[in-house]
C-alpha cells in the first residue's frame, strides 16, 4: 500500500461532526393546512384521507447539535387529501422536555443515542433522566393520534390540528410511567371483522416484563383494549 493510499483511507475513516451536521437542519416552521401543488399525476379527485409521518425535527439548540438524529425532538407531518387536493400540516410534539429546552434554548437532557447535556462527564453520568422525544412513530388509535417513543408513554395529538394534548394512559390502560411500544402492527388478516392494533410495552427493573396488548381499532368500540397479557 502506498503512502497516498494510506492518506486516502485515513481521510475516509476520519469522522468530521461539522460535515455530518451540515446534512441536517432544524425545521423552522409549523404549517397548518398549507395547500400543495401537484407536480405529477392526475385523475386523483376521488382520493381522500391523511398520510401521517413522524421524525426528528429539532437537531440543534443554542449552537449545540445532538450526537445522532434519533435524539431529535419529534415532529408530526400530515398530508391530507380532500378530493385529490393535498394539504400539509406539521407540528412539533410539545413534550415536557421540548417545552423546557425551547424556553432555555439549550440541551438540558441526555439522549439515548449519545447526546450529552452541558456540564461535562460527571453532570451526565449522574443524571439518569431521559427526555421522551416522541419521534419514532405515529398511529391513530380510536379517535386519537399518538406520537410514540418506545421508552415512555404515548403523547395524544388532536387529529385535525396536530396540537399536542399531552401524555395519555389510553383511558387507564397504561400506568402513568408505563412505556408503550413505538412499533405497533395493524392486523388485517385476523378472524375478527374489525381492524386490530397489536403492540407491547416493556417494564424494566430487576425483573423486566413484556406486556402484550391488542386493541380494536375500527367500528363503534375503536380504541378498546380487547387482549391484555
């Protein structure tokens, strides 16, 4: 191997955080039912419904970047079609941690993907509190839209405006501190005539447990817990 080849390999292997962060930016606007122009496609006048997406929308505060995009605060995007016309609404999930950091304009929570708050190693090592970033998934259960993060409870959102209502126990199904999976599955192939949402929660401790749950997600009893194991 030549010296030039070694230098090229070292350049490839060197991680530059500024280069990495240049690919990401904070979402700086929240929009409400902003009409979108169709660039391609036609004959969709009969299309009605809403596409929901969740993902990190805040990646930097006060000049400090999160260590990994997965530590960014959740933002819900809805593209709603009305007789083929799409409209865009996007809102940040106003979690307790989001509101605190928004007010202080700095990162005050550690992240599970390596983000450190100010104060050095000791200040981070002795702090076991994590922020519910609500950035992993979004589902509609019953009449509520839920922003999910697998290490904590779900945040309920208004289905139309996407405004944050707050943490929900799903009508008493969850305990106040109980986690709810961020990866539920829709079961359309069951013997039931109704759509089912199947999910689980993990309770950590000396003896960690997994709680399996199945919800009716259509009809008059949508949102009702029907299996709990």
